[in-house]
C-alpha cells in the first residue's frame, strides 16, 4: 500500500497581508512576514513534497479572527484542501464556498 501524505498544520499568508487586511488586525508575526506562503505557493509545495491533502490552519497571529483570506483561498482552488480557523468551522466555510458556485474539493 502506498504511503499517503497529509499535512495537518500548514498556514497560508498573503504577501500583501498588511496592505489588504492586516493593518486593522494588529502586529504581524516575524515568521509570516519573512516567509509568506500563498495558496498557490502551498499547492506547488504540496506537489513538490508529494503531499496529497492539507488541512490549512488559520494564521491567527496575522489575521486574528478574520477568516476571510483563508476561506477565499480554499474556495479559489479545487485541490484537496480543508481549513481550520477560530470562530468559524471549516464545514461552514466550505458550505459557504459551495453556495457561491465554487467547489472547495
């Protein structure tokens, strides 16, 4: 049986975080400023590492309880991604995504 790789705690961070959303959320962590990983970067990294699925975790040190970047990113792709975030369930985010005519796979 082939080994299936699943990443259970990656984060995605917009390169334009503070320009687009972060100013109202507080101080961005050093690691996220130095190593932002967009949803597209995450998919490339998953492919390169042979990761089949990821459960992306809300970067609360960047976005606090504003889950919109995570939800929008998951909704924008049809790959095997799921989300975990404070104050909102992944099921609710994915349901919202499905209702907008896009699939979160």
